[in-house]
């Protein structure tokens, strides 16, 4: 398992890793082929890579009973299991022949489920999570995940994406981001180094 971060302004492929922003990659061993990877663009809200990393290292991280593989190398389950938080949060689902697309109630965010290789006669597609500006269709950030990314990890991303709690930010977002709930940091949070 590897996690890389390319600081803002680092061109992809240069610096500590080939990541666009954050990249998580799983392999069954050193020098083995990649089992899956998840990449986040630099503008992705930090709570999404954080939710992913937390799910990767959390209490549910141990292999299940009778399973010797680490949880991050488990076969993916059904996409419906991962997208349950979207359904519970009132996102709308558009069902295609081989995949489904979920739209946020404000139409500013989208999640596309993967198409397993060979299902559609092609090589398959990845998970896509993205958000756009409120004023036009300009993409603000996106994340892509390999179709083999384990379902609990994708569910954690979907849950973080639908979390309505305001997140403290060092500055207010631009107006084109749309309706925003801002949180004032507590005096304790301000005093932290």
C-alpha cells in the first residue's frame, strides 16, 4: 500500500510520486502489479482524501474471518453498497446499460459507478467523483478510482461527499462555488500550532 502527495504546482510525474494531488495505490507485494489506485486532483476538498485514508487505516481494516488478504486487497462488492450514502442523502440516480450516475440535489456534484472490464465489450471504466461551479460547468475538482477499489473504501468517499456538516476553511470560497455553509473555528482550534 502506498500513499503519495504532490504539492500544489508540482507537475504530474515530477516530485515524490506521479500523483495529480493525492494518490493511493495498492499492490499485493513489492514489485507486484497495481491492484487498484485512487487519485484526487489538487483542488479536491481535503476531507475526501482524509475519509479515504481513515477507511484504509480504520478499525474495519483487519482481514475478515477466514480471509488472509488485507482489507485493501479484497475484491470489490456491488456498486450499490458503496453508493448507499448517496441514495440516503437524496441524490438522484440515472441508470445506464452498464453503470449508473448519481447527481447531487444541487446538480453540482456527480458520482459515476464503474463498468467492470469486459461488461460493455471494452476495457471497463473507473469510478468518477467530481464537482462543478454553480455558475457554469467548469470542473472544480475530481477523483478517479479503479473499478477494483474495495467497496468499503468507495463507500467512505461517498459518505464524505454527502456529509452536510460545514468544514472550517482558512478563507471563504469564491461565489461560483454556490451555496456554502461556513463554520467558525473554535478558539481551541485557532490556538493549535
